C-alpha cells in the first residue's frame, strides 16, 4: 500500500486577511448581488470607514439586502441624521480615563485600550467617535501598565480597544508578561471580535501567550447572530477551549439583526456548541449615528422574558445597559 502523503494544512495568514478586507461598500454589494439603493452609502462610510474581512462576508447570504451580517456593517443614510440625546461618548469613557489608554470604571477591574481600530467596523459601535489618536501607542500602554502597578485595588486587567488582537503575537506576549509581573493582578481578560471575523487569528503563539503566565485568562467574544458561527470559527473557538481558556460572548441587541427571542435562543445554542457561554446582551448605547439599530427598552424586556422561557438558565445572557457614572453594567428588569 502506498502511504498517503500528509498534506500540510497551511494556517491562513490573519494579517493578509486583514489587508484583503473589503473597504468599499459598493464593491461588497456588487459581490453579494445586492443592489445599492442607499444614496448616502459613501458619505456615511467616509465618516467611519467601511471595513469587513472576507471570512465574515463568506457567511452572508448572497442577494439578501436584509442579511443580518450585512446589516451590521453597511453604511446607511440614518447614520448622518442627528438624533436628540445621542452623544459621541455615550458611556462616559473619556471622563473615566486614569491615563490616556487606561479606563478604570469598576472596582477591581480596569481596561487598557490596546489599539485604535478593529478588523471590522460595526456601524453601531459605541466607540466610533473615540479619540484613539491620543490613546493608542507604545508609550500610552507603558503608562497604563505603570498606573495598574501602582493601584493595588486592580486584580483583573481587560485588554480591549479597538481590538487588542490587532497587535502581533510577540508584542502582545511582551505586554502580557509585563502585566503578569504585577503582584496584585490575578486575571487577564481579552475583549475581541477579531477572531470572529478572521478565525485564523487564533494562533498557537497567541494561545501560549494567554496561558503561560500566572494570570488566569478569559476571552470575551462579540458575536451577535448565529450565522456568524461557521465551521472555521467553530474550529478556532475549539482551539481556545482546548487550551483551557474560559470563553464568553457578548452581543449588542440590534434592530433588524437579532431583536427576537428565536434568533437569540439559536445564538445561545450555537455558542454552547462552540464551547462559549453567553455573558451579556447589551442594549445599544446612544452613540451618534446608530439610532436606526435601537431597540426600545420595553421590547428588550419582553425579548429577554421570552428568551428565558426558551433556554436553560446557563444559556441565558444578562441583558444590561451601560449608564455613564454607574459602578457596574445596569441589568434591565
Ligand atoms: C464593561 C466594562 C468592564 C467590564 O465589566 P464586567 O461587568 O466585569 O464585564 C470593565 N471596564 C470598563 C471600562 C467597561 O466598560
Ligand atoms: S468590533 Fe467592537 S469596538 Fe470594533 S467596531 Fe465593532 S463594535 Fe466597535
């Protein structure tokens, strides 16, 4: 018998996936066979650039203008309409900064802004107006680490952003090693959407960096709809799970995308099948340019009640709102 040659499966390079992302909404619509109808696609995209990696696009249904993944990324006319009550800093991040890259709002945990961007630009993003230019950089991260070192009340550090996984593995590894040397830190949390849009971001060196220090790691992904979980993402999440990292998910409740109990129940089930537990469903923050995604709180409450009837307690995310100045996320009744 002739031995079959073992085909080396080359890990797709996440950096080339980043570079290959769609940056033109008209091009994406063309490739999806969806007619461009919104006259303001381009002006909206120029305020907050259009960006969608191809692995995420591959999960969209062609020829469906209401595809729930497409709706999350497509610029729309309402983005440029002023809404009363909307703010460019709806959650009070700017006033909670201890140093330019360190946000310390809640007892025991503080958040470092690790990068100024994301692999994908979600149109509902509450940080779409964040002044990243003065917050991001090696000097700012240094300063944030020093601030964490001098505050003994902080036991958990959250790497967030912009997406922290935009940093290359060796750079991230160095930062994690330095954080692990701070005696009062015990946990390391990563808030990321990058592997959701580019699953090859879950590399072996990344998993080593997360698991080979004294810090207990936890990863919080951002997945809004069950269609976002395909076989490739499922396999990437499986690699994180096999490395022993607890995996959680947060979603944003988005009009027309996931604002019904059936979709959220399916999301909870799909997350669990991929070794991820649902953590939070966030009500939309009142950020300028995203009012068309808003779901009224009364509806959110009835969706939560219906979801509770459909899933086991451990697959029930907490429905919360972030209120500036509060000392934790606020549960909705
Ligand atoms: C949401 C958030 C956290 C984490 O809150 P948890 O309830 O622990 O998930 C920490 N810091 C900031 C600034 C936040 O916005
Ligand atoms: S991944 Fe998160 S931070 Fe980045 S654009 Fe989307 S919602 Fe905003």
